[in-house]
C-alpha cells in the first residue's frame, strides 16, 4: 500500500515530493497534478488552501425569507460545503485514499494549516479508507533537509490546533452571517439609495472599524491650541544645531513674556556654555521577527499594505527562500543551526563582509524575543541570494528579502553605542538647552541601517562659547494624533488582540474593499458609510463593538488550542453570549431605522470620489453612475456599474498586472477614466496606460491595439493626465 501526503499548495507539494526522491507528475485532470515519488510508493496531493467553506444551508439562503436570529440558534443553519474549485481536489483525495494505508498531513504548520489538512481534506480520505493511519509533518520551511528531517520524524496530528481553527471559522460565520444580514436588512432603504447591496459586519472587522472611528472622531473634534517657542540655531566649526529656551512652550497668556525674552536676546551673537554633560548609551540588536513584527517592519519601511507584505513573504516561502512566514515565535530553539546560514552569506556582495566578521568572532547566538509559541522559528532567510538573482521575481521581493536578511544578520551583531552631549547655554541670562546625539559605534546598525535614528555629526566642543546664527520666536499649534497607517493599524490590532498574525492584513483589506475605510496617501480614513454605521451601532450595540468581546472569543479559541476547552463547548458558549448581544440589537434597532428616513444621502457620494476602486467618470453605457473595480476570488477583474438599471453594466479588464484608476485622466475619445497598469515581463516591471471602454470596443470589433494609450495619435499620458501631444 502507498503513503499519501497532503500539501496545502502546488509549490509546497512539488518541493515535498522532490525532496523525498525522484518524482513523476501525474496529471489527474486539467486542474490538478499529483506528484509521485518513484520507487517509494508515495503520492503528494496539492490543495488550494481551504477546499471547504461555511455557507448558509438551503433553508437560510434567502436574506428576506429567513430569520437571521436563527442562524445563531439553529446549528443546521450553517453547513461546511466545497468551494467552487474544490471538486477535482476532492476526487483526487478519494482516489488516492483507496490506494494508501498511510496519510501524512503536510499542510502549513499552523492553526489554519492544521484545520485545512485535518478538517477539510481528511474527512474525504477517511470516508474512503476508514482505517488509514494518520500522522503530520511539522514543516518550518520547504528546504530539502527540513522536509527530510520532518518526514523522518512525523508527529501525531495536532487536533487541538485544527479544532481551534474550525471553531474560529464557525464562530465568525455565525456572527458574520447573522449580523451582516440583520444590519443590512435594517439599513436596506439607505443602501438602495447609495447603490450598495449590503454592509459587512464581523467580529473583528467591526471592532477595528470602531477603533478607527474613535481616532477619526478625535482628529475631527480636535481644536488646535496656539503656543509659542523661542528657538535658536548655534554653530560650531561648520556644523549647526538647534537649542530651545528652557521655558518652552509658552501658552497664549505667556505671549508677552515670551516676546520680552525674545526682544532681549534677538540681536545677540554669542551663547555661553554654562554646563556640558556627556553620556553614552548602549543599543541592543533587534529581536527575531515573528509575523507581526515582520509586517510592521515591512509596512513601515516599504510603505506597502500589510496584505501585500504577507503575500510577498508567502511567495518567498513557497520558493524556499525563507522559513514559514506565519509564526508567533520570536525566540529560536537552541538546536537551530545559525552558523550554516551565516556561512552562506559569507560570499554575498552586500552582506559578506559583515557575515565573515560574525564567523570570525563565532557570533552565532541570536537575541531573544518574548515568546516561543511552539509553531515555527522566527522568520529566517534560508538562501544567500544576490539582489539581482532571478529567484527574486520582482522589485518588491528584492526589497522584502533584503530587509528580512539584514534584520536576521543584525541579531548576531555587536551592540551599537551612541553619545549624547547635553548643553546648557546662556544668552544674557536666558537659558537654552541643546542635545547632540551621535553614533560612536555602529555595531549591528552597519547591516541594518533602517534601524538607525537621525544622528548629529560626532564633534567635540572644546570652546566655552558658541556663535548664534539665529534666534526666532515661533507661533505654533498643537496637533491631533495622526490617522492610522498599515503599520499603526497592525500595532493597534496586536495591542487589542484583534485577529491573528495571518488574518490582520486580510481584515484591513476587507474594510477597505467593503467601502468602510479608504486609504489615502498611506493613511486610512473612515468613510461616511463607516461613520454612519458606527455612530448608530454605538447607540444600540456598543458591547459588540468593544474589543473586549472579540478578546474574550480569542481567549476561548486559545483554550481549545491548549486543550483546556473543547471545540463544542466554546461554540455553545459563544452562541449564548452572542445571542444576548443580538437580541439587544433587535430591541433597539428602531433607533437605527428612524435615522434613515431623515438622512441626506448626498454625503455618501463623497466616499465614491475618494475610493480608489471607484471611477471618477460615469459609466460609458448609462452615463448615470460611477463604475467599481471588482476582483473575484479566482482573480478575475472587471468593472461594474453602480446603477442597477444600467443596460450593459460591465466592462472587462486585463487579467494581469496591478490596476490603478487615474481619477484626473480621461480618454480623449470616450471621456472614460484612463487606467494605469503595472505588470512584469522577463522579470522586469513596466507600466502601460489604457482606456477600458475603448479596449472592450476593440475586442468586440477585433481591432488590435484599440484602447491602449501608446497607440493614440493625438494624446499622451503625462503626470498621470491625458494631454494633447505637442
């Protein structure tokens, strides 16, 4: 009899098979390939992530013909069913289960991977072969030595982990399906007017939206308060540095006092040093990267979304370049072989000199974080790749790899040291303070310059006086807290225990896709619809919005993972808790309904103007409404008109490349928005411009090149605008 290995994705299946021996590819059908390890009677079946999903049963499909409350109370209201693409994978699982006496779960080694392997795939296998032996490979990477090691040291299936993932999915389905349906039905008159089919409610996403709303409200309600400062610029040799009056800041009532001081010293040219204190500070290297810290680093340094950062790390993992990127651990086990990895970097053109110093000084002990979660090691580069290596498929992969590699090598570096000189200066008895912070020993910062502060030049002031370049009396205003960015949203979610390391980027993206928040110049702002939703839910459903509710659910889910509670008991407890919250909403929803009748819906149009996925030009078919960019689960892209009575409604879009709607560029032929599309060819990125409406007409009329701005005779795209050729 054979051994069957279940992998989560095609690349993972191929890597597992090729590591275990010579392989043969078996094409089961046009959708799936099985990898046979020749002479070992071993088959590796790839999945496409989850092949099952929770859906409402037939009785509860209708949003208006069934009671949303019963989704909570009736266990048969939700069923787990195959996804649209799942049947070829299910057939393969069944077929090879009959041939096998052993099944190895080789899906990603985390809660979600356990859930996919043990709750999605295994039931089909067991249904065909009830007595098949089950074990698990706990893979940290897809490198050959790791796969061989874990294949030869299989473990008992982590059922608790899988059950925790199953409970999470079902709980979120119960809450999301019932709440989304009830709130949508309540807001139906409003949603119809603003061309929206539903409003999305979720356990984590709605709590996050609530926190974003609170920050937005704080910013909008903020009243700036004027204040004054007296600042000086001083020189030493060719260097300049600032000093600040010791009484800064002066409030409005102290303005005359500040002006008197300024008038007293504004024409002075010399400051006297009355005290000089110098101290040094040791800077420790960074700690290893778990998923949360890696996402914060990448979003901060590269200004990309958390969702994109996680996707790039996943691609690097599947290409066997880094370890598994979904990990809670930031502590390495003592058995981890760091010396082998550092040796690989010894010949690297950028990291080589630094790595050779580590090898020379036997620096193989990394810093430690706070948690060994027992899932995976921290995120670690496994291969030494030059930054122009074709294994790095695009510029973003290069930048992500570079940051991860540099951060890893910094773990072993010498401590850095900075010097701080505090000066106390006197100008006609008025005291100013100044600080000069200089880097005196780079240590680990030489390989990780992105961790550096801004430093002053290293100078030694030997004189007792300093020339004054200028003294200014400045009027300033207090500022509100900033809007959230990807980086600060991730930090906010981690602080409030909202979501998991893997789901946080998806939750942010979901809020944006649902039109509840908008990203504008790397900052997230809540939309008018989001404001309306939260402001009214606060009045009727505050306990659900409060992060403490979802924190309580997270604690219960962790209890399942740790074996403290059973899956069924947690789901039962959740139904009871959430039903009370739901009934509270039902008892108070008239407050929400009363707000709709007198609401001016024009303000919601502002959301469309700001939304990057909404055109600024009207639909070229009906000319009555904007069009929205839609990307389906299987990555098909098209535009849909927001006017439900539009006669044609849709426009197709190219299948490849990142799409941007240029809000201020309009096609000279039809007046519709010009789109910018970034794509790759021969591992190099490039961009082009096109008009979707003209392009669709060209497809219909079989006119090659129609719709592409490079083919336009009279106009060109300049500074993201369509302008007449000179």
